[in-house]
């Protein structure tokens, strides 16, 4: 059965690979006995083929590796995590899957899994929620917006095929509409999230980042969803203060 | 092969981009002229007002004792400032540009309305912002108008051009095409062409929400802002209805919508009574009429002037729809105009005109 960590009336937060790593490292440190191991993971990565119509591929890997090793592998392969099945070995036995959208399933020892693993991941997710809060002009407390930026380690947009791919990805973002004002040489789009009235300007004016400028209303749920959509469907970058 | 409608859509899209670029140019010059390059921050005590209402004196050569609304007023300190006016849609024909260039002399006056206790400053510079593709023609014409005695400025006057360039990063560049500024250091920087990081401009919280200035935007751009504005202002009940049935009818009065638009996208600053009316109600009303034509809104009662019912529902690519609709109207108007002119050139057949 699928469970959501956070009460449904709270904001939906998405776990980036970095947050998974932080949570799992914390869980491992707190374990008195045994270790946390990954038995299966679903990851995404770019398709390195200029003829490919899709930009991103999904891989499912059945394995048995220490949690820290998973993040080293992902980093080396330039991939990001969608979900993973973790088990404890050597201590209180438990296992379950943690999904990127903060949902989980458990197939062994739900009480232990919830208390030791899910709650730890939820703590990290809630800190992330604070990052997305209060960014619109009506919620920032100053009347000024607080833009954020998704930064990439490489110059993604030097490849002229990448901006159109991002535009296509944005077009598919949940219940939303995109107004494309400019597609080249820089990208400027307006986004309206119909589900809660959040609105944004989105700019790609440098080769390695996407700038998101919230407008009058921009809920943490919506911003988090937008950032995750870009990170999960286009390419995972680091979401930072602009 | 492009149809006339495709061409009209492209032209309208260009007009929208030109308007957005002009707003960015105003933001860029505001940023540049108050930027303290040593402190790497805006100079303390500087104030920026977009579209502030100012008063001319009896001695004004162009507009005596009248209210004028420069696109941008930068208060540098209690003694000096800058007035900037953007003229982007300048004709390629010098004669057609003439009156628009001469008009800027109205700011060469001891204007009242500055943010000082006396509402005046000792001196100010006047900046005319033009797009790069017109800067040399404008500079040349200003020189000629000055020589013939039609153009005279007692204060520092500069023509500054702007353009967007992309080289890895996208920059907004400002460059001095003619004249001088009171601030010699800034003048020297503009002579060298100053690139400003587009991301820095777009993400500057102080100006990030500014979308409208003193000139009317192309209607598709305004419609896009209106649909976003309405979306942001739904009540919880309206939002619940939308979630339940997929749409909700939102009654909205033009005067209320105009106020929301001013709050969300107009020039926001400490302007008090000198705050400009941007957007004016007429812009918003005209745009709402376009929504009615598109079937996105209704006017429920023709007697209740200014009341519209906007249907909020999920739409795909709204801006493209606005562009296409407005371009279609523009095209029809142009075709009618051409037809009318054809009849005028054929007086012998005038009796057939209405058949």
C-alpha cells in the first residue's frame, strides 16, 4: 500500500538525489547496529544519442549495495534517483521503497521502517519545504519576490537542442499553461499553475542555469513541483537561491 | 509558405517582445545609473519611480504648467536625478520621428515632483532610450535639429541605446549614442557600452514584477497578464468549484481588475499622490473585450458597464491564442483600410462600394 510521509494537507515536497543522500547518511549514522543497504533503485539519466527523440531514460537496477555507494554510482553516471528499495541488515530487520514524491511502501516491519527511516527522510523533506516557502510578492513579507535558480554543473544550454527540450518539458508540467514569449537566443516563458493560481516567469539567459521568478502567488507546493518537474524530466540540477 | 495571418502573428509577437525589451531597458538603466560599482550594490538613498507624475513650469518650451509622466525618474540624492524616456517604436522616416524627438524637451525644465522636501532638485539629466538599430539615425537627427534651432536642452541630455546580445550568457547592453550625463563616471561607462547580465535584471526582486510602463502594451501581452492576475486572485470557494467541475465563472469589475493589475504588474514604489495610473482602466477594458470575442469571458449585462464574467479553466498555450486572435483583428482592420483607400482612389466606382 502506498503511503505519503506528510499529511495530505501539507505541501508536497520532492526529494532530490542530494536530499536522499543526506537522509540516508543521517539514518546510517543513527543506526546502533547493522547497515542500510539498497536492493533496487530507479534512476534517470540523459540519453547520449543525438538521434534520440527522448532526452531522458529510466533505468531499474536490482542490486545489493551500501547506501553511500549508490550516490557515488549515480554521481559518476550523471544520473538522478526516482525511487529506491532499502533494507536494514544486521540490526532490526525492515524494508521498503522511498519514492521521490515523498511516498513510500513497506514490505517488512512497517512500525520500524516508519520510525527509523521514513521519519528521518520526512525531517529532511520538511527542511526543504521551508526553502520553497514565502517566495511570492504576497508571501515574502517584504512585498518583493524571492527568485530561485536551478544550476547545472555543466553548460547545458550551449547545446542548442536543450532549450527546446526544456520548453517541451515545461509544456507538460501538471495542470499548467505556458506562455512562450521568447525561445531564442534566450528563453523567457510565463507559467500559470491552474491548480492553485501560482504564476512564474522562467528565464534561461545563461548556459548553465534556469531562473524561476515567482509572481504574486507561488505556493511552496507549486514551486517544489515545478523545480522537481524540471529536475526529474529535463535534468537534475541544484536548486539554489537566485 | 507563410499566410498573411502568420505574418501578422509574427509581427504582433515582435511587438510584444519589443515592449518587454523596453521594460527591461528601463529596468536596466535604473539599475545602471544607481549602481555603486565599488560597493557592488545600489547607491544608498537612491530612489526609482517608473511613470511618476511630475509638473512642468510656466517656462516650459513644450508643455507649460502641465502634468508630464516620464517613463522613469531616478532620484540620485536630494540634489540631482535622472529622467528617462523610452522611445522604441520610432519610425525609420526622419520626418515621422521629428515630433516625438522634439517632445522630449518637455523634461528640460525645473520639474516638480521629485522625492525631496521641496519636490525639486538642483539639476537632472535627461536620457532618451532607443533601440540599437535606431541609435545612429536618432543621434544624427538630434544634431541636425539642434543645428536648425528646433532642439535645445539646457540640462545634460543623452541618447542611450539598448540591445540584447548573447554570448554564452545573455546580456542587456546600454551604450551612449549621443550627448552627456551629469554623472561623468556613468557617462564614461556607457560610452564603453555596459553589459548587464540578463539574469541579474530578470531576477532583481526590486523590479522583477514590473511588466507595464507608461505606454500601452500590445493586447496579447496584457491579456496574458490579466489571465494570470485573475488566477492569483481566486477565492477558496472559486478554487474548490474549479477543482470539482473543471471551470469556474469569475465575475470581475474592470476597476477592480485594473487595481489588481496595477498592484501586480504596474510600477510599485513610494509614490503617493504622484503614482501613475498604470494600467489605465481603458487598457484593461479593451483587453477584456478581446476575451469576450474569444469566448473566454462574457458581459452579462450591457447596462452594468465594466462588469465581466471570466471563465477560469485550464487553457493550453494561452499566449499563442491571444496572439492569433489579436493578429486576426489587426489583419481585418488593415484589409478594410486598404479596401477603403482603394475605393477612394476610384471615385467613378464609389457607388459600388456598399454592394
